């Protein structure tokens, strides 16, 4: 029997001694037996009522600590020295533990304990069970079959199985695959155990899209040998973007290390299953048979670090407990985090400089700090630090105030020899165009050329290279096409080839994709670069990011272009992915277009992620042990958006009256937006809302790329802020009373759509259509309670062109004359002469004063007293509301196709 007739199979795990910031290192030990049943497990996820951002996940439970195991400072404790602040815990609920004690054909049938049924979308005739195991017999090479558990679906899962093969493979291998994030027979992740022709076991992770496989890992040998009938046990986990697999011989201890693990979040399916594949080229004679047993699948409800391991006891000191609360990654990211340095700083400091002076020092500085050891600070004459006039990719710059006399210089105390050549670079902006040739920057080097001098004229950049006698080895100039009054970058690089040195001078305008370069060569070496000195060619010359090092500096490439421009134009989803990768945060991003961002500033990584979330109007939330992101376009609801859960008041799905609210906490009817370092847009206002409720203002700054989009963004926020819908901060479910809902509940994620049919007519005029913002779930031996926090789905409902459902709405149509309840002939009057109601695409539903009705026939429009009048034949009371309608009542399409942002 299944839950609730039997206990809910909750398991709790801990990973003592592992790095809380690196989920790939987490090795789990089960601690379920120490969890106090009376308190159960409580998990809080997402937004809670009116919070504007998703909060850190919380996992609360109480551990029996009479043995002292969970006392971090108990030297006799099992995990003494390993229960540090941040030790991770994980909560799982087992959905199936199938031992196949049944006899079936054409599929694996239904597990009697869980009640879950295996489906066979591919080659069901090859699958059976014999009363003690599942059997797959493949008669020829390149045969494959899949068996899926649609009722055991979730984002994050732990799956184990045991498999053996009837013979050692010849010609080509056999694959026993675990399928996760399964969408259909061609779209899934396959983490597989491979029975090779060498009699050994190997593992691989593959992403299949539309039937085409991409290897995410190589084929990794496990060192295990097999023969006919050898049982191999496999464990697979999918947690956020982390996918991993390990195998071991059945009957031996499970290894701590994972055989293969990768990060990938392309696929968003949720089903799990198995695949057996006799690979093309296999030459075994006759039927090869796989025997499969002990398949378990658990949904992972939460994975969180525990910041504190408290010890509590009663007066007798015999009842000792550890009441712990795990907190998701957002807690750590929101405290004790330094601001990220500028994009240019992060990029250039990571490129192994011999000497690097960002010149982003504060306004009170008197010299410029270097980031590299064995390097002098930059000393100056007539230089001001801390200027906010800087390239988009920089936090600040210095100003060489006076032409010719303002100067700044630095050197590397012990020059570092390069293998094949050196490079030097810097960023400049002039206060004006120089009237004649002026010195700009020089680089001190060893080798044949000892000094490189760059000069600036109104139209050219000059380069001179002199040897130790002062004789010129190189003397040239290039027409540049630069606007000196805007930021530009210069790079000199050399490369030794044989007995000669090739040199190149490269320059480009920041924000442009066009480079200019001159080059040449000379006989001799290019050994080291050890110093630089910049002089102001004109008053108010700005300078930053002087870099010296090897010639591997990637100046002319797309990445450097983006960095120099502060990643301006980067899509919000792409920036979130990049920032997460740089910070080592697991990140799963739902596919969907997102907003183009402005330049990235210096801030903490969480603030920068939130900045993207705010500009795009997406949702940043916790997923697995890391984060997830739902772009704005993925939040849109169209006619094709399927609810994750379909609930029904009449079926007893709702455990308590939901207590909807209709207050002003979300009301914003005047929105003014500004762009970071940019302009602003006129306030977007809803005059009707202001007339009824007064003015509720919001003034916000968003870091979008262009000023031109501000008005559109303001009106979208105005739509969200003036939506006339109830909020639903508390919807209670008791899954132990409705276990048929568990499968659907396990698939619900932040942003999922749910519907609730048959609400009380006094509360709502039709089925509730909601978005899940967060929840609290309480799991115990015989109970599984869920309290949902929801918002109206109508806020994100948009039209989809030519979907057969979405329709434009009218803002100027009213009922010409009042009618009684039940009247079926109504006259629509529309004052906008550009709008008429369709006479060829009936039926369609309209709303009048809260009553929904279906237009079954619409007459042609007639112009009467300056407005279109059309007679509609309708079916009344579609949503159960029946009432008399007054003249002048507004008429709207029931599900208008709102323009998306």
C-alpha cells in the first residue's frame, strides 16, 4: 500500500566535511533515523505573501542528539570537526521502490506499493517482468526501448537501479541508461552505465535533443569488471543544473566519489525513466537480455546548508536535541559578500599580468595601487584620482589635468621574462583633440628595443621604438579614425619568431567592434616589459587600466570588446549565467528571451543578479543547491500554457478557506522609470485608478541598455500595479487526504500555473487561475501539508498571434440598453470607429459587469449617432453569474490578448 496507508518515505541526508559552496563535493550520509518524528520537516520556499523578492529556502527539523553526534565540539562525536557552519542537508521523498514482484508483458506494469505505473513510449513489446525483476530482451543491434515513470516526475531527483546482462558484449556495447528531465522519446538527459566489449563498466552523460545526442562527458571507465549476470548498481542525481552518476558492484559499499558529473540546464522536462540500448555494431548471437531490479526514485525537496548546529537539552539532560534550520544559498549571498570589482579589473587581473595598475583608486589617493607583487605603486605629478568619468567596464579613472606637465609612471621591480614576447595596454580619453603631435605613453622594455613611445596627433597614432643608444628601430604612424574625446584602448604587442620580432600596435574605440592595427618586424629579441609612463597630451586627459605582461593578452576578440564596454547590451539571462559561473554558483536558466542590459557596475554578485531580475522583470529563485532564473518571457501565459496542477474546491482538494485579499499593497498607478546613467521617461499613469484610489507612485531606476524602452517598461509595470484581481496568500492542501495530487505537486516550481475549479460564487466569478510564488510544506510520518502563496495569473496573460484563442479587446464598448437576467439579445455600442466586433469568428466570450457570456452570433455594425452599434446573440451565465445588466456597462473580451513587453 502507498502513503498515507503506509508512512511517508521521507529521508534526510547530511554532507559533513564538504565545502558548502561547492555542491559537486557533497557526499551524502543518511541521518533519517535521527529526525524527531513529532516535529517532522518543514520547508519554506519562494516568496511569502508580500515580499518583493524570493527569499532563501528554509528547512527546519529536530535531530535526536542524545549520542552527541550533532554537537560540533564533541570530540567523541561521529562527525567531530566536520559539522561546520554551512554543512549541507538534503530532504528527499521516495516516490517508488520497485522490486518488480509481478508478472507482466508489453511493459513493466504498475508498482503495487507506490501505485505508480510505468509507461512504454518506445518498443513496449521488448519489456516484461518475471515476478522478481524487469526484463528487456533485444534481438538485434541498434534496438532500444524506454520505460518512463510519469507519476514520479520532478525537477530534482535521485534514482538508483540494479542491472545485469546475460553475456559480455561483443562488437559494440550495451547501455543501461537512467533518463532524467525527460520530455519525450527524443528529448532527455541520459546518464548511463555502459557494458563494454572489454568486459568492463564505463559511464557517460548525454543530452538528447530531438533525437540527436550530445556527449556532456566522455566515456569514463570505472575500473569495474563484469561477466554474464554480474549485478551493477547505479545512482543518478539531477539537482539544479548538476547531473551526476556513479556505479558500484551490487553487494559492496557505495563509493563516495561520483564517476561523472556535469552542469547543464538546457532541458526542462521532469519525468524519469530507464533506457536499454543494444548499440549499433553489436555482434552477440541471439537475444541479449538485461535484468533490472531495485529501482528507486526520490524527489529532492530541498538542499540547503545549515548555518548553525545548536545543542538543546531538558532539565534532566537526557533529552538532547539539535533543532536545525537549513538556509538556501540566498542567505549566504546576501551577507558577508564583497562588491565585485569592475569587469575590466576582473578580466585583466585574471590574465596573468606581470604588472597591472587599474587606476580605480579613490579620490583621496596620492598614488596608484598595483594588483601584482614585485610591482611599484604608480607615482604621479598633477594627477587626480577617483574620477567617475571612466569606460563602461571600469569603476573609475585618473585625470592628468594639465597638458605636458601631468605625468604618472610605474615599474616592475624585477622584470619577468616572457616566452615569446610581451604586451602593454592602456585606456585613454582626451579632454580635447591635440593640436600637434604630443607624447602619450611609453613602455620600458628589454631586448633590442628598450623604449617604445606612443604619440597622438589630430589624425594619427605614432609609434617609435629605440634601442639602448637611442637609435630608432621602429618609426611609424597610423591614421586612427578615433574620437579622442571618448574612451579608446591601445595595445602594443611583440612576438619573437626565429631571430626576428614581430610587433603590432592595435587601437579601438570602446563600444565599437572596429579595430585598427599597424605592424612590422625587426631583427632581434623582445625579452621583457618592465615599466610605463603616461603624459597628458592635452588638459583633462583620463587614463585607466595599464597592463603589462606576455603577448597572450586577448585584445582583439569579442570577449574583450564586451568587457571594455561593461558588457552593455548583454541579455539579462546571459549576464546572470556569466555572473553565476564567475562566482561558482550553480545556475539553471529557463529558456526564454530577456532584456538587453546596460553596463555592469561594481556591486555584490547578488545585487548584480537582482539588477538583471529587476530590469527584465523575471524571477531569481533557488533551484537545487544553487539558483534558477525565470526570464520575463517565460512567465507569460498563453492559451497553450498547461497548468501544473488542476485543483477543485468541489473535490475537497482545498483544505481550508483560502482567505484572499484585495488590499492596496501591490497598487501602483503612477510609474516613473529612469535608466542607470541615462535618461527617464514620463510617468505612466492610470487615470481611472487614480480617480478611484488616489495616487500610488513608484519611481525606479533600471539598468536597461536603451532609454527608448523605458516607456514600454513603465506601462508594463503599470499594468501589473493596477490589476484588479484578488491575491491568494494562503491556499492549503493536505496531500495525505488527496494522495492523487502528489504527482502533480512534485512538479510544481516557482512560477508554475495552477487552477482551482468551482470556487464559492460569492468569492469569485469563475475558476481561479493562479501563479505559485512560494509555499510552505510540512512532512511527517502520516501527513503532508502544503500552504501555497499565489498571485493572479491574469497579470502575465498575453496574446499569442494566430493561436485561435487570443483576441484584441475594446476599451470603448458599452451596453446600449439595460437587459434583464437571462436576456440573450444585447446591443454593443463602440465609440472608437476603428473597432468593430467580429461577425465571422464566433463564438467568443465577453465579460459584462462580472458575468461571462458567449457571443454565438454578432450582427453587422451600423453607425448610429457617431458610434458603431452591433446586436449580439449570447449564451448567458457561462461562469455561473446571472444578473440584470444596466445601460453603459463596459464590455470586454473575457480573455484579452494583452501586448507583451
